[in-house]
């Protein structure tokens, strides 16, 4: 059983990779969408979506100015909070990652609590809030929380963990009747609508254009951005989703498998995709000096085991094959204009 969807909804960080597909899904369902962006001029890909001319309103808001979301959520029955910095290498993790992720989340939730119309918040968290190091001895579920990340070890993972914990704490103390659902996707790939805020898609981009010279011995659980958009929208209407964390997880692929799949399917267009592996010792030696290698170190030769059964039961989650997802992702990047 599903609730009737709201007439007007809000999507924060609407120009991002995941949020753009969510906006598209919501417009296809006939909803009116108010999307927050840092600059309206950066979102022509949203304004060109089917239905956007009639039912999409873009307003400017910034995680560093939490009060800027007050007006954005007014009159919206559901707020999808997707905005959060996705950066692996930063000068100051506390300033550049933790502060905007945590304070921005609190600011959006405070705006929702003050507004009379918001009945549900669907927050985009991450599998980073579950773990930053695969554990082959057991399957991880929504009961698990990342306890290892620090400002020095995977600060991006820490930002997602602290932001989600802050959300649950705020809703318990001040949320009132507003319901919270958190969505925890694994690595998100799929076709891009814009080169704005590519997030995890940068991995596919670097494979295709040859900027990733060797392939590390790590793997990814992959979820298609289109399936993730549907999952967010369904979390808006499923009564049983209220108060739940939902892992949104698809097939596991080693990075070498991703590269092999793309070379095979892209043909001559995949000529720059590397064939050689990156030795583990190089990752380990470079980890103290490179945030990117430091993030890879705990993942070496380990496969994630996450359970998304709750999402399949609660919101009817369906996922497409990962090979299709990474291929469509690469195809869209090759077709998208540079810049």
C-alpha cells in the first residue's frame, strides 16, 4: 500500500547527478518540484527536462547558509535532501566536508520542522555511513554504522556518517510529526544528464579518457542512478518506509571487470581504458600522501556484502544489471559535450 504523493515537493542540491534523475522521475510522476541549486545558471539540464517548463521551480540555496532553505521547503509535503559535498581530496576536511554536510543537514531539517506542510523528509545518505571497510565474515545491514572513519581516514565517509546521525538525532528531538527516511546507496553510476556534480561517475570518466593509468584491486557494489531515483520517489509514498534506513544496493563488480566490460562494449571508443593493474603495495605506500589512495587502501581485494532486502520489501526496489549501468554511463559521458 502506498500513500498518495504530494502535489509539490522540494529537492535540495537539485543539479547534482543523483538529484537530477530524481527531479526527472518526480516530474514524470506529474509532481510539481521546487529544486534548490547554488546558482540557477548552472542548471540548464534541469530546465530542459520534460515537464520542467510547467512544473519545475529553481531557487538558490547554500548548505553554508542553512536559513536559505526556509523559503524553499514552504508548501512542500515531502523534502528530498540530496545536497552534500562529494569531494575526496580537500584542504580542510572539517571545514570543507564535515561542516557543510552536518550543518547543512540540520539547517534543512530545521526548515522542515518550522514549515507546517512537510510530512516526510527523504535524506540521501550513503553506504559510507554503514562502513568504510568491507567485512567478508558477514553481511552488513541497516543496523550497522561506520565506526572507523576519522578526519584522517576517509573524511568523506565520516561526513556522510555524521550527517545521517545528526539527522536522526534532530528528528528525535525536534522533528515532531515529520517522518524521516534515509536512503543508503552503494556506488552510483548510470547515464549523466549533465557534467555538473558527477560524484562517483568520475571513476568511469577517468577510465574512459585514460586518466586512470592502472586499475586497483578493489571492487564496487553498483546501483544505477535511474533505479536510485525511483527508490527515492517510492520512499516518499511507502507508509512502512517511515523511520527506516534503506540500503539501495546492486551487483558487485571488481574494477577490472568494469574496465573489461567497457573495453568490450565500447570497441574503439574504449581504446584509452587501462589494461594493467595497480599493485597493492603502490596503494599502501602512497596512502599516507594521497587521500584518493588512502580511501582505496581498506578496500583492497575485499568484496562488500550488503543486504538490501528491506528496501525490496518496503519500497519494491528493483535494480538493473551493473554491466548495463556502467556501459550506459560511459556512453553518456562520451556523448555529453565537454565543459
